[in-house]
């Protein structure tokens, strides 16, 4: 569970989100929506402990987020970021196995680790690419590898920044379906611009408005055309939600 | 290790005069030949092994740290500080005991590292800041070294140039650097798994739970101390720290569990071969070892690269 109290999200000195209060619990599938530049990615990185926060409080299962060590944090929270680094050469399988670092730190992968790694490879349909270098695969395939890595990490909280980017349409549905299944026992938070997927799969939404205000609640209560237009500062027709 | 042992035997036998190692089990042979090996060739070979392995490991760590395959241990100005102080001592005409001369270079390097980390980590240790600050500091030392060379009398210029190109001819038998190398290598090896993940990208490693900031700082300090020991002992020997880690990668891939020991061994082998050639090719004239590290290493690197591709 992540609890946010009076959080102000800053990008350098610019206030992006003010005085945010929210509680995210296991069993919920959250979507965060907002116009470009409203602070969605900054908020996700802050929630994942990759960025520090100066004003407000974030607790994970009752413990202040910034007091967790890197290992403890990675055991609790897995994050998929938009930026895809490739760095030096490694195979798809090695890359996914790195997701187990927080659990097996300096030991070799145990049988339970291998089970999770294999399950992640199967879920992301990467069987044939297992031994391929990550520098030889396409952008969409690399995205699948990154998602498989956080699946192997098997943290109780999974945060995904625009997970549908680079994926083909059929795989988008498959991924959202998988995340929905995972949200039965875990907390899933995604940032996306695809409102149809949000309506179909997510239980809760947070809309970030341009002035730093937020609308938070159940998808069925919040995802209406008035709120969407307010969030996007536009005047879209009602049928875009169909 | 077999390769290193073979090169070591050849190195101890070679010089102005060929001395077969059989002198050690043949009492009738001249005592003075054993003396040459014990007092001249063995200290020099041990220093070549130590300095080569230290530079290669430092290069591997620095390349990983700044995520730049063209980085070498000297890019952060660590060698410049040592060279500047040591050239200043040579130019001033002070005759210091050799251990004190080495210590002065080492202390200058360490102070330079402290300056570098203090300036570049004011808003957290960022590799780009580190690289830029290091390069700028290195330029400053370069300018000061040029100034010393320009105003020094001709009689001292040659020994200064030798020192700048790397010189193992002052070697004295001391196992301390070798012991530091072994301890340091084991220390670096502890982080082999983290280094594998960090090579994939710092953000990626951070997400996986690697404490990137503290490991980067630890490895920066380790690489800097390695470089400081190497340059204070033998001047600025080029090429080893830049290319030997790549040679090791071409031989064993990117897994640091293999890369760390192979880099150290290959660094030792390359420098030992280069030093043996530098003191035998025009014997009794001794040439700066830095010339031969490049002359020997470049074709080896090009051969391995062509073979791999």
C-alpha cells in the first residue's frame, strides 16, 4: 500500500502537483492521466523512490519511502520507465534475470527465480529471443523485455510509465489483461494516454489537471467527458469515451 | 595465468645479457647473475605486473562508471596531478628518496580525487559532471606540466619526458603495491554482479535495487586509488587502461565475474611484454615503456576485433 500525504511534486523549482493526498492499495489497478508536462512521469518516479521529494510524505506499507534501502525499495516496488537504456551487450534472458537482483543479490539464481524468469519470458512471448542480444532486437521487443524484467522482479507494487508504447494492438490488450489479473493480489499503477483501455481495465483513476489539481476516485465515477475535457483543457465530443 | 607465467620467465631471462633461469638450481653459475635477476629484473617485472593490472582494472571501472568506452584512468586528471608534482620535484633539483618521490605523486593524486569529487558531486554524483570536471582538471594539469617542461633546463627534460611516457627503470623490490593490487582486485570482484547490471544503465540498475550512487562512489575511489598507485610508481603509461579492458571484453564477453580477473591478467601481461621489449630491443639503451604498450597492444586489439567481427 502506498499512502501519500500533502505531497508537492516539483520539477526543479516548478510546482507540478500541489498538496496531493491519495491511498493506493493492493487489489487496485490505477491509471494516472494528464496532459503532457503535467508531472505524471515525475510523480511515478517519486512514488517509485527514484526521485526524492521535499514537501509531503510517502509511506509504503507504513514505512517512509525515503528510509527504505535500494534493495528494500526494489523488493516492494518495480517500475517500468519510458526511457529504454540498452547499455552494454547482454542477452534477453540475462536482462530479465537482473530483475531478481533485489531478491538474490549476490547468489546465483535459485529454482524459484528461474520459475519467475521463465514465466515472465512466456507471458511476454520472448521464448525465441531468449539468447538474443538486447542490442539486436526491435523497440517493441525491448519494451517487452523491460516489462518481463519487472514481472520477474515480482514486487507487490508495480508502476508502469506508458507500458503500451511500442507494442502492437493485440499485445496491448494482452498486457492490460495480464495487469488486470495481477492487480487481484498486487497494486498496479500505470500512466497512459489511452482512455479506452483505462475505462476497460482500470479500477481507479487519477486525473492531473494543468493547474496542479487532481481528480481521484473510481474509474466509473471519474471517467466522464466533463472531467476529461477539464483535464485536457479542451472540448472533445462525448463519443470518444465509447 | 599460464601466459603470465611464461611471459614472466622470458622477462626475467631477457635483458642486456641473456640469463637462463637454470642459474637458480646450478650453484656453479656466477652469483652476480642471480643478483641481476633479484635486484634489477625481478623488482621491475613485479612492478610491471602490478602497474599493468592496476591500470587495466582502473580503466575497466572508469569506463563502466562514465559509460564511455573511450575513457581511460587518466581522463579524470588523476595522473596529471601525480605527474605535475613529480615533474616539479625533478625540475627543482631536489633529490628525494624514491619511496618519498612515489608518495608525493600518490598524495597529489588523492588530493586531486578529493577535489574532483567535491566539485562534481555538489548536487549528487553525476557521471557527466564527473567526466567534464575531470577533463577540465586534467587540462589544467596538462598546462602546468607543459609550463614546467618549457622552463626546465635541457639536462632534466629527458628524464621528465621518460616519466611522462611511463618508466619502470627506477623499480625497487616492494611487495606492498602487489598486495594492494590483490586486496583491491578482490574488493572490486565483490561488485561483479552490480557491475553487470550497471553496465546496462544506471537507471535500470537503480530500478533493480542496486545502490548505484554509493557503488559508483566506491568504485570511483577504488579506480582512483589504483591509478594513483600506478602513476606514482611508473609515470603515465598510456594505452593499458584504455584498450586492455576492451581486449578482455573481446576475449571473455561482458560478464564481470570473468572480465575483472582477465582484465587484471591481460594488463599485467601487456605491460610485462612491453617493458621486456623496451629494455632489450636497443639494449643497453632503455626506452620508455609507454611507447611499446601502444606498439604491442594496438595490433593485438585490432586482430581480436577483426576476428570477433
